[in-house]
C-alpha cells in the first residue's frame, strides 16, 4: 500500500507491514482544489508527453475524482494522481500529489489496484 500524510509531508510504500519512506516533502492541493482524503487505489499508470510539466515521467492515476473540479486539462474529469513536477512543496497543486523523480519511479512500479491512503 501507499500511505500519504499531508500534515507529516511523508509518503511511504508499505510492503508486508514494513514502510519505505519515498518522500519527505511533496506538493498537494490548495484549499480551493484539495487533494481528496481517504482510501483510493492506483487505477492506471502512463506517460503523457503532452503534459510537459511531467518531463516524461509517468503519471500514476488514482481512482478518485477531484471534489471541486469537474474537469482538467480539457478532459471531462479531474482524476487525482501522483506525478513529477518541478514545483513540489506545499499546498500548491490542483489536487494532485507532486513528487520528485525517485518517488514517481517507485510509485509507477507498483501494481494496478495498490491501495493508497491519503491522510490529512
């Protein structure tokens, strides 16, 4: 599983009850576009070259829709995801969790269906 703590600014991958810290800082949603809290799972992972801000790193899409955005980037939905971004510290995103290259690589290697828990 993946455990995100927004207040602790940590992301852990947990295997057989043993956490591996993969991030000790990241970006999350603003008050107007919050990162959805609670339980979700990894729905799909893919590289989207049109999203230049990812710099070719994969996007790890979660199974949860933004609570405040009906759509994003021309799409009719605003699915929350983990992704790379140059700016990745504090409450600055549209709800996605922005991480560094090492973290997104580790997250993209997880199997589809991996549980993700986002805590406040």
